[in-house]
C-alpha cells in the first residue's frame, strides 16, 4: 500500500490507486446487485403471465416455475445437456 505524508498537516494519505480500486469494487458490487434485482423481477413477472402468453413466447408453465425457483444469484436454468 502506497501512502504519503502531507507536508503541512503530517496526516497520512492513501494513494489514488487504492481509492480507484475501492470505487471499482463498489461499482461492480452495485452492478451485480442491479442484475440480481432484474432477475428477481423478471422471474416474478414470468410467473404472472397467463399460459397462452407463455405459449406465445415459447415457454411452458413448468419451465417458468422451474426458472422462478432459481435463486436470484443464479443465471437462467440450463438443462445439463445444454451446458
């Protein structure tokens, strides 16, 4: 960790790179939280669609229910043969 001492106050200051790393970590964390929130809302919205609308978009009720059971931190359901 790089630190410098301010010549007038004698206080130690952290380098800009550490602050940039903290900002970057915060930005990535917020982006991840936003993605998780989008997944949660999208899965909830799919559950609210009628079966006819699900057929129109090529999904079955069973697929939607399986997707809705996924924790918000996991991406969409992928059957083992599709990995």
